[in-house]
C-alpha cells in the first residue's frame, strides 16, 4: 500500500469528524481498536428496512418503522420520585389519527425540541415502535422535515454495538470515513487493493441482508482476503522457524532410555500412538524447532506419546516442561508418569501454585541444576523465578486452554525449544488448517487395547426414577457414576433445567456419600472432592457436577455418566463429557437425559452422539449444525476469530487460500493484506 493509504488506515478514530477521544475509547471496546482500519473490519451484521409507511397500524411492538407524524404537543420532563428526570415527551398523530408518543430520556432540553419539532408541523420519524398501554418510539434515530424525506435511506446497515453507542454514531463515522476515502487512496495503482476497498464499501452500505450473507460476492471476496492474509503469515512463520539452526544438542545413546521406556510400559502402544511417536522423533532430530500438534479423542493415549517425547529429549540431556491447564490434571499426569520415569531413572517432578517455601525452593534448584529432566505443572512453570538449565521441549496439554502469549512465555524459558501440543478436542480438517496452520499434525484415531465402546442412549427426564433404580444395581457391583447438570443453582425463570445443588439433594436420598463439585466452589474444596471420588478406596459412589469435570479427572472405576438436560450442550461438549468414562476395561455407559421442551435439533444432536464415538465425525457434524462458536467455545483464547470468514460457508476458500499462500513469493499484495488484518505485523512496518 502507498504510504498515504497506510497513514489513513492507521488514523485514530478520535480525529474523524464527530468522534473525539472519549467516543473513540468507547468504540475501541466494541470494535477491538481505535483506528480507521479497526472500524472498517467491524462490519454490519444485518440490514433494517427504513421504508416509509403512512401509519402505525399493522405494526407490532419491536418493529422498526419510518412514519410521518403530526406534532400535537410537548410535555416537559421533570423530577420523577427522586430518581431522575421524567422523559421529555412529544405527542404526535400519524396520518390515520393514531396517537404516538416520542420520548427522550435523561433530557431536559424542551426548548430544543420545541424548535426542532414545533407543534402543528409534520416530521418524518424513524425508530423502534413499542406497544404497551400506548404506542411509543423512544429516542428515534432519524427526525427529518418532510421535504428531506429523500435523505432517509430505505435500508440501514446495523452494526454490532455496545453501551452508549447508537447506530447513528456508527452511521456517521462510516459516512465520514467513506467520504474522504477516495482522496486518501487515490495514489493506489494495484487493482486488488482498490477492489478490496470497494468490497468494504459494499458491505458497509449493504442494501439487504443478502449482501451480508457469507456467500455474497463481496463477503466471499473479503473472506478470501482474510484467509489468504493469515495463511501468508503462517507461511512466513514456518520459513522463519526453518531459519533457526543448531538449536539441538546431539542425542546421546549412553543410557538407551527409549528402549528402557518401552520395556517398562505395561501395554503395547497402538499403531496410531507409535506413528505419532515416529513423527515426533523425526521432528526432534532436525535442526529446526518442532511445532507439532497431537490430536486425538479422550482416552486415546496422548499422554503416553507426550512422555515418550520427553524421554527422547532426556536422552540428549535436555529438559521438558509439561504444561497442564489445572492443578488436578497436573497432579494426575504426575501420578501416572512418575512411576514410569522412576523405573528408567529419569527425574520427574511437579510444580504448581500450591508449592510454597522450602518445597518450592528445592524444586527450583533441581530445575536450575538440570537434575529434573521432566517437570509437570500449571502456569507456575513460566513464573519469573523459574529457571531451566536447558529447556529443550515444551508440551502443552489441552492446548486450546492457553493463549499464544502464554505458550510463548514458556518457550522463552529455553533457546527455541521444540513445541508439542496436545488436544482432545477433535477439529475438522478445514478448521485445523487455520487454527493450527503453523503446526504439523499427528492424529491418534485408535483406542488402547481392551477399551470397549461406550454405550450411549437418550432418555426422557421423566424416567429419572427408573434410571436411579438401574444405577443402584451398577453401584452395588462396584461402579462409580458421574452425574452432570448444566446449572449450579435453580434459575429464576421456569426453564425446566435442574441445577446440581437440587440434583445432589435428590440423589442423596437414595445413595450414601454423594459428592458435589461446581465452578462456584473454592478450588481447594473442589479438588478435594474430585480426589476423593477418584480414590478407589473411598466410598463416594456418585459425583454430581457441572462441566468442571469435562477435563482433568481420570477415574477408571467410573463406568456411568449421566448428562442431564443434554439438549443444553453442544456436541463437542457432550463428547468431551462422555470421555470421562470408558477409561478402564469394564463396559461403560452414557445416558443423555433430555427435557420435555427439547426441540428437534436438540434431539438430532443426541442421536448423533448415540450413533458414533468418532470425535472427528462429531466435530464435523457440530460444525455444520451450530457453527464454529459452539465448537471452539469461549475458552479457546489462542484460536483465530475472523472478521469475515464463516467456517461453514467458506470451507472451499480455506484450501484455495492455503495453496495460494504456499505458492506465493510474498509480493506487495500479500504484505498489504497481512498489514490490514494484523497478521503478526503492524500497519506501516
């Protein structure tokens, strides 16, 4: 881009006519920045009709209308029971004599409204009609004299907004930006840049909802540009990684740790596990840092593959940091992996925020000296006082729980260490091309030997007493049961959704020692209950919980999971929850309880779960049914959130953009797009 264009796109919104610093700050919270380019990438979500009608008859409350009104009188605002001013009211009639009240709250400018809307004059008013005891329009967005009727657009593009930001504000900023844009980009000679800005104009001045659909001409064009920009950034990231050489110590065979590791494993690795190990070992012997993702269903054996990588690194004399999202999961990994490490003579330790005083100091000394070869822990692993003698490998478990910055904070503790990420959330391939585009991917699609398929069924919640009777028989035979509810407390409205606290009381009438965990409990108390449930020697038979048990608890004796109001969960979440059972040799069961108000779409999701255990198939179905929002969820802080891309509608564009980026020599157009979409670079740099 020409410098003049770059300067324009970097312009702070406070310098746009009618904005100012306060409004620019408020806008930044909604659009993600305070530059012109941030506004341009914040596109409208739908179009509201502004077609002029003669009267309000036939329109319901909530409809937006544009109607001529005759001003009949004004009512001055005043104090209102000590709680602020009464609204300023303008009493009007439409052409059929229907009474309409225009209201302005927190306003005491009666003289202003007397002048702007004088009694006996017609005004064209546009806004949302409210119907209760009377027809009302609060804070109309357009008030024009009748001879200015042509100025009111017949369609208004509506922007995602926030507190204190009206659509009029967005419209005014849009108009100011596009008013000066032709002059600001006049020096551009690249037709592709001009076409890009032309597509932006069409989106911001959309005339119908069809213009904003993902497959419309201009939305698809902008989506491709955005995908291409991110794919170019991925290509550059890979090239930069390939430029890093000689970060690895020569691997020693002195202790033959890998052979000893295989000999102490109490089982044979599956073919998929061995294939993943071979790919990892090949990466680790290169002179460029590994960036690999191991993707596999819950219970597929990713942790053992990760340990194999850590042992492989230990043979070179370097250390491994194994990052887990919770204390419980870190302790669980430690309890599972330390006995194996002890048998082959590799020092393995755990470090979490709970470690204090002398214990913490001793662990830090062992890490700094290099004695500890494998350390498992939480965010404590990249605390400021933690030093590694030679950090060669970083393993990130449940990697979607961590943002890019957290990942890089840990990698910064070493000299370009290898990175191995683990994910139990299967992702359709079209998604992983962008979410993990800078990583090589290994798939573990086999279950360990002896694991039986989980029998999944759905059941109306009205048959809960029958279910409790069946569970009693299983518990008497030694089974443990997870019981999951979507809410912590009863909802004030009549939602028909049972909360964990109510269900805990209900089940406690039938069973002894029923545990309860949810997100509002103190973390230490929650961990204590989970640990007791996981203890084979405890008599806790049932654990009633919210989704806090989705990740981080491994109880082989737990062979039943009941998911209540299963229709409230997405497929990905249900599949994750189901993975809490089926982790031993015994037959396991998943019962999906659904409420009487469950719609056909909800039952369809449950049917899919009953038919397959293939996480990748479930993820594909979830993507097609509900979109990426449900699949990725709100916790996926390290994943991309696009402006124009729709994961379902633009599936074909992913591959096109990826191929184009790999075949490109990063010309000016590529650089321009990466700057526009902030793909790891800043505008003008």
